[in-house]
C-alpha cells in the first residue's frame, strides 16, 4: 500500500495533461494509473485537428486556452524536446444555404466577439487557400488562421515525460478495479497491483468512464461510438500548406486535412457506430462505408473521384447525450473528480481541461466555470447542445 495526494486514472492526452498541471500547481504526490500504456488508448486514434470553432461558447474558451499551450508547447512544458507536432495551416468551415447556415453565422459571431482571429472569405478567397476544393455553393465561409492539426500521441507522451521529470509516478499495465471509500469519501483505489491510497481521485477514463457508475452507482451517461477514418491518395496533393476543412453542407459534416503531406485524411463529424461495451480495438471498415464517404469527398473535391484508398482505421469517441464533456467534482462522492464524454473534443481541449481538473482536485478556483459541464445537467435538462445538432463539431 502506498499513499499519494492525488491519483489520476487514465494516461491518455487528458490524463497526462492533468498530471503535469497538478505538479505545476504545487501537488507533491501524484500517481497516474493506466490499463495499457501512455497514449495507447483512444488518444492514439485521434485525427488531431485543432480549432477554437465551436457553437458551444464554453468550448470556445477552453479551446482558446488550449491553443495558447499548443502554440508554445515546449516552452510551457520546460522541455526543449517536447513536441506537439503542430502544423499551423488554418481551419476553413463553410455552409451552403440551408439548415446549418445560421448556426455557422452565429458561431462565427461568437468567436469574433471573443477576439479570436477570424476571417470571412469569399468563395474565390477560399479557393486560393484550398484549390482542390469547390466552394461555388458556399453561402458563408469562415477561416481561422491560428488553427491546424497536431499529433495527440506526441502531446500525451510529452506531457507524461515532463510530469515524470517533476516527480509524478506513472504506472502502466495496471487496471483499477474499485474506487475505495471511507465514510462516504474517496480513500483510494484497488487495482490489479494492489491498493493505493489518496483522498482525491481524478477519473479521465474516456470510454471506460462507465466504471464510475459501477463503483459509485451514479448514472454515467456515456456511450462508446466507433468512427471510420480514411486516408485518400488523390491526383492532386492535399499539402500541409492547405487548411483543415469542415464541410457543413455534406451529409456527414465531413472534416478533412492533409495527411503525410500529400494524402487527405477524412472522416464524418456526425454520429458513428454505437458499441455495446467500451472497446477501442480496430473495427472493420466495410467497402460500402468507404464508397459512401468517398462519394461525399468527390462531391466537394472533384479530382478525388479517382482517388485511391491509401489506408483506413477506426477511432472511438466517448459520447454524452449532448456531445459535450462532463467536467468537475461529483458532489455525491467527496474527493472524486471526473472528466469524460469528450465526444471527439478531448485532444483539442486537453491542455485547458487538464488544468481545470487539476485546479478542482486541489481546491483552487478554476480558470473557467465548470457549472455548465456538471453531470447534473443531464438530470435538470440544461444540456450543452450545439447549434449544429448531434456531432463532433458542437
């Protein structure tokens, strides 16, 4: 048996961010436990897109604070070898006439009101930035120059290394089997490698957040959803200089970015395949799914009608009913802090989320109010629903 000030369950990009921020804020005894390895879960499946564009204004602020860390990653971590793999290519989002147009207009206005660098482009201006894409039907186009994509696995391992250098103990290959309580308060965890004591436990378990319900009886509304990702090789390269693109006019609200400097990484931003139980193993990618996604791509990128499939894989989201995370302390169990249900936003928000969860665990004021992210909202009906409907753009 060993005692710690704080135990973190989960060593993905959020958990490692939490650990680093805990020591940055003065915590002395921090233990991180992971069932596999640092960054080997859903973090390794992330598409890595970074943006501040959200229709939920609370997410915009978390994304803005996160971007400030991504943009100065090695400096912030105090590690010249730390890397986020950041590619600052910008983020284009467009909508035609139709149901998504006013939602996009309102979301862009919110970003502008918060002082986020943002440009409204004409179809010709958008074509100059992404010449392989057609914008002839676009009624509104927003461009966020301070955006792009990065590498979630690199970020997680960099956070982990920086945390270890400052005294955090990270134990891989250990399964947390039970949350231990004493007089109704958190006392530690029981694991496959024995008991570890701590008055505060932070659970950032992603799709395995259902363990919280098993341990405490508190309803945890999170579902695992599998999403297909394709890498397409077209006759025209999707270069690193070309921006990430979000197509609100496509049936699947496609998102696309450069992959490997020439290929296109593409996936849908709508709901995926619901899984009966948490499972982040690679799923099948049927050819009819490839064909359907490819048809949507060809509609927007005409030369990609003849694109070849370079590779495909699946990634799993931890999805809540409103497609937004649960963050903060659970008042029913003093000492338990949670972060789950990121619904595809986890990597984008991980630096800021790590900090606010660390602040919560240490009894400090949080940088942003966490009341809108409280689990209680699913009981009260005060959901954090985005303007675009169900999907990872929120």
